[in-house]
């Protein structure tokens, strides 16, 4: 009897110790300016993740010594347990509305192009950059520790000598940083490893109209390669990882490692994004995926494995490419897209929102800042750029991103910093 009693006491003591060791960390996430609760804020502790409730409150178990906290339309913070306790359990997140310029790896490496973009960030509403870390050709712009990148020569030329140093210098200038990673359009990997490439019916490596080879979206080796590069970007301190060409090529008669159907394509793209989100969980980083503009309108997978709901289920932000020049067939009510850029952007965003039921802050569109190539070759200047930005703002999206493949931007269509709608209060300060 005594032995049994001692055993029971020992079990109870062990249970109490275990409960104490795994005690949940609780708190509340609020908006830094208004103090209002941030429902659905994302809280991570090590490999664990939870969401705040309607009152911004959360509880999470884990063994790490700091929390990662972020919320849609806001920035991200790292908070130690001690700091959380000192703040009475409250975590205040600043509102952030990224208004970004795209820079290729060559653009960020070019002193002239980089400084021109930074000058616009100092003088206009621009407060963010999208930087290529892996391009359409499969070039990895920095010194990667991923063995496959070195094996196939993907790091040549190495345009960013020190990735972490670059991130720190740009964060010091109060910029929100988005790492663009082109996924399945990857000539470097497809040419070096034909076993991982999309094939023609004859069995040779397929090339698209621009001479680019693609990797097989069904391949787990391809998935893991791109995710490993994304993890490196997250470790370097980027605020967001954006996956581009996260789709199947839109050409008939192609051969993949599995049978291609609407269902299998959607499953492959969703599977990749779900695995990427899981791998990136410990880094408290936002994720995004670029979409064909017509995905906002089409009810099938557009032949490329992308549907609005299947992609949104696995990323923080949808980034539809709403370039008027890319809407060659128009949209309902708009037969001349380049003549009506405001309508193209606004109607496409409204359609996407109505079909997903998502909050507008879950979308951040790509906008056209380059000359038309499909209709009348018109220049997209101040009037066209401003019309697109106004449409994105009218729809309530989480900012916008301007695309110019030459990385040549001016202040045309941009509000000056002093009169920008958000002003300094919404300018991101980088992770803390």
C-alpha cells in the first residue's frame, strides 16, 4: 500500500513538472496606433504556430525563448517572453502597407538602378522592394548553402556578395523587403538535371517561347530545392517570401513525371505551397504567391494548377499580376484593357474578393509600369500608373507592387512622401 502511494505521488509530481514545463504562453496582439485587437494574428514559438482569436488573444505552448508575431496588413516582430511579461502580455504591431518596386538581381547589384529606387523610397510613397533571389533562368543571386545550387552552377554570376548585409542595410532605410523566388521556370536546374525537367512528347527537354526550360512541378526534389532557398532568404531577414512561376507551363502536349489533370495540377501546386509554409514556420516570415491575372476570373485551374482558393489556403498574400497588357482577351465590360487600367485592376480585385470571401488585405497586386506590348504600344506613364494604384487602394488591398523588367522607375504617378496617404506612421521599420 505504501509503495503504491509513493508511486502515485511520484506520478503526480512528474505530471505537475510536465505541466509547468509546457505551460502555455498567453498574450494579446493589438494594433500599435489604435490599440484595437488584431484578430487572426499569427503567433509562432519554435515550430509551433497559433492564431489569435477575435479579441487578439492567444495561448501557445513551446520551448523557444521568443515569440514571432505578425498580422495581415501589419509588420512582424520577435518578442522575448520577458519582454511580453513586461508589456503586460500585449504585443503592439505597426500597420504596414507595402508599396513596392521590383528590382532584379542585376538591378539590386547595379549602383545606379539601386540608388534610383532608394531615392524614390526617400521622396515618394514607395516603402518596399521586391528583390530577385532566384530568377526565371534559375540563377541564385547570392552565395547559397544549398548543395544542388552549387552542383548545377546556379550561383554564377553571384550578384549579391553578402545577403544578410544587404537585408540589414535596406532595413536600416526603413524598407519592407520581399524575396522573389521563381520556382518551376528554371533553366539552370532543368538543363543540368533533365530528369527533373518538363519534357516534350519525344522525350527531350521542353523550352518555352523565350527559350526557357522548366522543372517538373510534380517533383519533390524540385520542391525541396526551392524551399531550401526560401529558408535561406528567411534566415537572412526578408519580411516576405514571394513565390513566382509557382505553376505549370501553359502549353499543350507536355510530359511530366505524373499524369497532368486539373486535379493533379492543383494538388501539386497546393502541396508545394503547404510544404513551403511548414518549412518557413519558425522564421515568422510572410508568404505570397504570384497568380496569372485571369486566375481572378477563370473558374478552372487555367491549365496551370492555380485557383484562387487553393493557393490562398497556403499563403498569407495573393499577388495577382494585373497588367492591363496581359489581358489580351479583355474582361467582361472592358474590351480595351490598356485604355482602362483602373477598371482592369478594380474589377479583377473585386472578382477575386467575391470568389474567395477573403479580406481585401490578403491581396497585393502587381501593377504595370512598362510600355504596352499587346495592343497599341502605348507608354504607361503617370496617368496609367496612378489609375492602377488608385484602383488597388479603392479595393482596400495591402498595397501594390510596380513591375518594370528594366528596373527603370520615375516618380510618375507616385505621391510625394510628404503627402502620401499613409505618411511616416505606416512606413515599415523592419523586424525588431
